C-alpha cells in the first residue's frame, strides 16, 4: 500500500516528469527522494520504492530468528549486481568469506513466469476487493522491468553469487574483531567514501574532504568545551564485529556488526559512543547526500554494518541498517541484569532510524496460529515495519499492514506476504500482529473512546 | 493562506495575536510511533507569516535544511527567502565548528533582532544530548541560558524532545527539568486504539501559564489530528463523520 499511498500525494503528477535514472539500481520517488533497492522486491513495494538514499534503516533482530541475515544478504547482493561499491564489515576474522554466501539473482525469464504465478495465487487467496491494489503494484513493477537494468532482482538463496561480482575492486571488507574502538572503523568508512566519485553539488563540503572527517571535525570541535568527559576508549575486551556493505548514489549503505565483550562498567560510555556514532553518521550521510540529490547522481554505494551487542544480552540484537546501513545493537533480553541506558539507546536508535524494521521468529507448531493464519506452514518468519521514512515530507506513512510473513518461494527466493488472517477471531489475530510494535502507547488520554 | 485559528492555535493562545506568545517556553514531546515534527513546522509557518514580524532561530540536529525547506514550501512559506530577510536563522549543527558556538551564534543572531520578537526552536534536544555525549547537565545549561533570554529579551523557546527515550530511565532528569521549565507542553501520542489512516494521532496541550492570574488550574486540551502535505487538520475525537 505504501506505493499507492505516496503516489496519491498532491505532488504525484510530477512523478511522470521525473527523469529516468541513468544509473541502474536507482529510482526516483516522490518528494525528491531517491531509492535504492533492498534486494527484496516485496519489501521495496511495501516501503514505496526501497530504501531512500541517505536514510538510516534499522532492523531489530529476534533472538531465535536469523532473518536479518537474509535481509542483509539480499541487500548486499543487490548492490553488487548493480555494480555499486560495497563496504562490508563483519564480525568474523575473514569477512570476505561472507561474500561467498550471497545469493545470486534469478534470471529474468524465470522471474516473469514466477510473477505471473504469484499473481494468480494471490488472486485466489485474497479477497476480491483487495485485488485492485495488487493490480496496481503489478503494473508498477512491469513498468520497471522494461528498462534494461532491473531496479530490483529476485535472488536465489541457494546459489552463490557469481565470482565476477565478488571479485570486483569496489568491495571493501572490514573485520572489526579486536578493534579497540569505533574510530578506526569510521576512518575506514571515510576512506571508502573518499573513493566514491564526487560531484560539484558536494562542493559545500569541500573544506572537509569526506563526510566522515566532517563528522570527526564536528564532534571534536563543536563540543570540545563540553568534554569534561574525555572520550572513553572502548575497553580492549570489546570485540567489535562489523560488516559493512556499501551501495549508494553518492550515498551509501552501511552495516555494522559489533561487539562481543564489554565490561559492565564501561557499558554506559560504550552506548553513548555508539549512539553518537550513529548520530554523526546520520548527519554526514543525511546532510551531505540526501538534500543534494536534485542534481545528478553518478554512483551509488552501500555500507553495511552489522551488530553491536554486549555480552549481557548477546542473544537479542537489533540491526540498524543505514540506507543500506545496518547496525546491530543490543536490546536487552533480561532487563534486570542490563543497565537501563541500553534500552535508552534502543529508543534513541529508533528515533534516529528513518526506516525501522524488525524480524521475528514464528513459534513452532503454534496450534492457535495454525488456525489463524493461512499458509502458516510455509512461513519462515515475520517482518514488522514500524516506521517508514518521511523524507522531505511531514505526512506520516501508514501501511495497510505492518506485519508480513517471510516465505521462501520454491525454497529459493524471498517473498513477503501480508498475513492472511482467518476471519474467525480477528481480535486475537490483530493483537498478535501488532504485538511489540506500539506498546508505548498504553497511556490513556483524557478523552478516550 | 488561512489564518483562521485551528484547535492547536487556540490551545496555544495564538489566535488572539502574537503578544501573548513572547517569553514562553514550549516543550513538544513525541514518540517513535507518532512524530510531532509537524507542530514545529506549524509554528515556523505561523511565526514567519507576513502578519507578524518575529524572527526564528532554528537549531537543527535532526534534519538538514532542505528537509524543512521542502516541507515549508508545500505549506506556502519560503524559508530561503525568509533566510535572506534574516527572519529565519538556521543553525545547522553539522556546520558549526567552534565549541560553544551554539550559544554564541544564538547570541549573535539575537543582536540585530532589535525589538522583534524572536523564537528559538530546537529540533531536537535528545540529539543535542547525544552530541554532548550524554551529559544532560550541559544541555540543561544551554536551556537555562535560553530561558534567561526569554525573560531578558522576550524571546520564546520551543523545544522538541522524544518522550519514550526517557520512559525506561529511573531518574530522567533532563525531561523532568524541561517539563518543569515549560509553560506549555504539547504531547503527540498515537491513538490508544492504534494507528489509523485518517487519524494520525492525538495531541495533548497542557497550558501551565496562567497569565490572567485567575485560574490556577492547568488548561488542558486534547484533540486528534491528521497531517497533510500542506496543512494539519485538528478535530475533537468523534467530531468527524
């Protein structure tokens, strides 16, 4: 529904005038936004086009479900297929090995037949009054397919990406294991960014050579008077694991995976660092890229950073994806043992993130759910969309549905579907669907109905 | 441009002229589910309207200038022109290089203001807190500084913060202090029944300032809103068909 929603804005008629992108993998959206694909066609459709360039996307992870890795892989593969520079930081010592697990795009012939099939299937399963929406989306996607380079591919999770994509020179891998602090990682990102072609629109930043150095300068200078707290070095016990994949149009995507062992006492400082880090990134990326893409865009890059989690709560993480940037940070499992600023950081991150997603596991053989949801057996997990980017607009986007099931089609490609709930017990079904998303709103106002 | 007062203006006491506005501290609180950024936009537009002569100092942590520019343009207010007229002073916190610049640039922007009423808007405080590495006392210092301006120069101060960030902290000093300082608190919350496409949330306006000296009770209003590209609709619950 997001697609039709954005198109129904008062500015929709300009969309047809929008120049067709010269660069594969880039799509123009309403309000002067530019999208890059998430690598999952359904997710692009849900989000109204993909991840906006220069936005921060965060995926909150579930303890029992590694589905964030599916999102990450598709995201990175899509960037590589479009020949976008990629910076990938990994928790492992050999981050390059992860590239071997990336999925390969499905050939477009297959693609078409599959789509046709999906449509029919949907037609059967979905009530007739909703069919018009599907028709709309279908059109939308057909239109994109006419262009030679596809904006979004479907990926076959069982076949590894072809070697020539992976061996490209524009891929940088960083292992953040054992890295003493985040600044080295930031430097690495800035070198990566410096390699991206620059355009005249970026000249306002000329005094700073790269956004990342701008961020450093910013942090050093602006608040140095306030630095009664010296910037705490991260404890050596801390292992930062970072995965970075970059794709952008002079913008970028970033995954951070981080951190194994933070000593309890240093957790506070650590979290402030991490949040500040995200804040600086948001600024440098957001302010240098997003507003200026009225101009021409020459290339796109993706940075993916994966996971920042502390030992106290290493079982529950979230990932933050930054316009292709994923951070994974901790979200405490057991509140009693985890200092509260961890939670505080979680909400700060949620505010920082432009797009907020979360993945969840599906409990095995839940009798109630089996009755409630059609196609329960095929589901791999659940994806929640908590927040959709509001770039250059004040109108919030409300999706028809916020919970989607992640399915594997023919055990190969990822598909997201609305939960089709059996109409018997709507109340419990919907409460399941929204559980955990809007729990903050329990306060009752004065005039409630 | 419609200047007919809407529910928000009425609740803020903006409908009967600008005079009542000066010297106030306003806190806007929102949460992840419901953003209150539109209230800021609404206020910016109101202050920059041709009818008033007030100026704005906008301290931006959350979004770049182009974001605000595009939004306000849709609302019929050209920020670039207002910037040239020195009525809209945008402090992009990324570009400030000197320590303490924050305070200085606010001061500097105040000087040529003369008798005009000036409003300082901060979007948003929680990011300022992040920028000073979590030292909320520094943020409070700055806020107190701004507050002295409100009494000395008749400035007003509008601050945006995210309420839910502090919900899990035991002693959320910062938000409590700001809530204490503020004369008007505007809270944006999702509907208790969940989000809908035609009602985007509810606003609660708590007006602590009892300028008439008669009513000791806080005035409190609650209404629903729906955000559009160029305006926001405010209405009482159930008043729409």
